[in-house]
C-alpha cells in the first residue's frame, strides 16, 4: 500500500525524529501520528490537508491555531469525550458541526463511583478488593513533590501490594518502562499524576483512586475515571477530598456532577455541566472558559447565532417583527364555566 505512516513524539530518538521531520517537509511522509511534538518550530508540512485532533481537551487555543496557520485551507476533525467549554460553545452556536457517538462498546458496564472524604481504610479496602479478583489499581496523586511520600504511605498501608510511581518529570525511558511493566502486571498499584488522563488503555486495571479530587477539573475527573472499566468487569472509582476542609462552591458542584454522571457515554452531559459551571470562554480570544455576564448567556447565544446566519447567507437578515392583533371582539370565559 503506497502510504508512509510515521510517529513523532519525544519518546523517539533524535535521529528518528529528524528523519520524520525531513519526511514531512519533503512530502515523503503521508500520515504522521504525533503528540505536541508536532507543534514545534522545526516541523513543517509540504502539503497539509487534514488535521485530526484526538483528546482535544489536552490542546490549548494557541496549539490549535498554530496548526491551522500552517495552511489556510485545512479540514479539521476534533475528537474528545469531554469537549472544553469553548469548543462545545462553538458547536452549539453553529460555528462547528457536531456529531455524537453515544453507543458504548459491547458488554461494557457503568463505573461505580464513590465521592467521599479521604480515609486510609477506604483506600486499603479498595486496593485489596481489586487485588483479590486479580486486578490492578491506579492511585492519582497530582503533586510530583510529594508523590514518593504517598508511595511510602501506601506501601505501609497495603504491604501486600507491589507499587510503582509514574509522573511527567521522569526520564522518558524510565517512564515508558514503568508503564509497560504495569501493563505486563509486574506491579499491582500505579501511583501517578494526571499523566494517565488520556492514551492509557489497560483492561486489567479496574479501580482508580483520585486523591485531592477537589483540585481537579470536572472533565479531568471524567477522563481519569475513564482509565478503568475498559473491559467487561465492573470498575470502581473513589473520588476523595480532604475531610474537615471547606470546599469552594465550584469544587462542590464538580464533585456532585461526577457523582451523578455515572451512565455510559455521559461525556457530553459532563461537558455541558462543565460549561455551565465555568462559562463558555472567548470566541476570538485565548480563554477556553469564562462567563458572559455582560448580556447573559441566552441573549449572547441568540445574538451569535443570528450573526453566524448572516455570514452564511452573505447578506443582512432582518429580525422577525413582533405581530400584535387588535380585534374588536370581547373575549372572556363564560360565567357558567367558572
């Protein structure tokens, strides 16, 4: 088949990366699958025609606009389980087309989610229950500075388990080896940051513990929860927050939303709730969330939809006139009906 497919990421050697970059520049590479490495200045495309952005919520506005500037006429397909408020707003107002895939894979079952104050007894029970059925566990601790202390705490709490640590500041080779070893079931528990949020598919891992969940975004929690339940086994998610600690109103709303959105294919529902909590962001600016307090969301959406309709039509579209009917006829309810 006369198509050359390459992969570009920081995990490849510099020699391999240079070869792929040259192939993109001279057109000998037809399809490239890559990470944010594709956005660096040394990458140039000879004739870019189609951009597919997977896990769109991981890319910022500047990232996406940078790729679009590579060529003015480019078709873009973005895919995500939880679109960011700005992208979702684009779709709802007609600036982008929207398609939904709501059918889950065959034989999948919903993830059972528990939102509760942090307790070592709960963590120990969750880990031992998963190990008893031959499964593996993620523990998400999103602070690199204290992740190794968390590992030691869990090692004392659950001495029966084999533990490993993974985070984004590790050497690329070491990080890859840890994840591969976890996939080979050499470890029972992977203590990690949100680096596992996307791109990790390990069917044998069916319990996840999110520590300090009040610090995570709603779509972030949904994506992390999606790392488990990728087989026919029932999966469990423990969303933990510090006990006896006051939480902000937004944090409480996020925790309540993740507790409610447990059915399969709830990503769109979560994204809508996230937009409701955070706001819709700027259309022409770089903010991907934010409130439209000046005119109100409903009026703003109608104004924007009208402007989009005029641009597509190529001429001004008059607002429909309000019609009043004055009829010289008395109207009322007869007394016998009262």
